[in-house]
């Protein structure tokens, strides 16, 4: 089984509030369907989450009550985004349902607590793909907080023990510097905890949950004996499908 995160930079235009990349999402869902692999999809929030979350500092929890309408707005926006992702999955023949983390999980000082995953496991068991996503989640200490799709990936990796974990982004993988601003940036094909120490934390967009470095760190945590975590570019047509079919493609593989 595969666990795939469709990053917010691929499914939305992160610089434009609430802009859904419908054609790209549709193509990626087709590639997932064509691969024929059992898959669970998580997606990021992109411009449906980060723009308002950043404006109201939602990642810091409850600071003042002017943030409250923003909680409702972000939850509404990411649910709409998730419905659009699920629609593309269904259109491509994958029965999928959206499972909002803010309605079934809590956090404790930023750490996601999952007491009950029965419904998610039952859905997968009968062949319906549960689709989870980055969301505003209530927090026992901070009132509320931002739960990223990457945190959800770690929880689902624990529950489902996938053979492979794939992060679909808008870059070919991890670079020695930010490839969007530094022409000398080189792709790093394989990342280990040692290599991570020398890498700068470049991120080109406003993101309340950390850039590529944070993602790599969470990928390293998910690596297991015999299980890779891969970062691949989903903006290149056919690349995700090639990777899922086991072909060699430009990407970064995280290994312990
Ligand atoms: O896009 C962030 O999730 P991510 C969730 O996976 C919100 O980092 C609501 C900003």
C-alpha cells in the first residue's frame, strides 16, 4: 500500500488565495488510478489554508478572540478544497471520502493525538480511500493549532504501515539551496540524517507549517527498515506514475 501526500504547492496556487489547480489535480488522480496501487491520499492546504492562517497567526494557538472567525474560515476553506480533491479522485474511478482532521482529532501543545482511528481503518478496509488534510485542530493546551498534512502522514504511516511513502511537491526533490532563487542549487538524490545537517531551510512561499526542510525531517522520521520516503515533482506529467511503477525518476529519497 502507498501513502501519498499531494502538497499544497501542487494542488493550489500558493500565492493566490483559494486557487485550485483543477487540471493538475485531475491528472495526478489519474496517475494514481492508473498505477493500480492501493493508496491513501493526504493533501496540504495550500492557499486555502496558509493565507488566512498566517494573517491571524493561527499556528500560535489562541492569542486573542479576533482569531475566532479565522478558525471557521480556514476550516471552511480546507473542507472545500478537500471536496474538490475528492471529486477528482471519484471522477478517476477511486471511491474516496474526505475525513476532516479538525472534526476527529485533537492536539496537545502541537502534537497530534489520535485516540480513535476505527472509522479511517474501516473505510480503507472496505476499499474506500479516506482523504485527510492539513486543518485547524483543537489543542488541549493552546486552544487550537494548525495540524499539517505532514503530521497526518506520520499518524497514517503508523496506522497503515505502507510499503512506500510519497510526497508530491512542485520541485524535483531536496536541493542544496532554493532552486527557485539559486541557479547553483543541486538536487540531492538521497538524504540521510547526516546530510540534513548541512542543508539550508529554503522555502519560497509563506507557509505556517515549515518549508522543505521540515518536510524532509518528517520524511526521515517515517523511514523504516525497507521503507523509503520519496519527494517527487508532481508538476511534471507522468512523473508520479513512473515512480509508482518503480521506474527511475528525478527525486529525493529519504533513508535512515
Ligand atoms: O499544507 C497546513 O497543512 P499543510 C494546514 O500540509 C493549514 O502544511 C490549515 C494551514
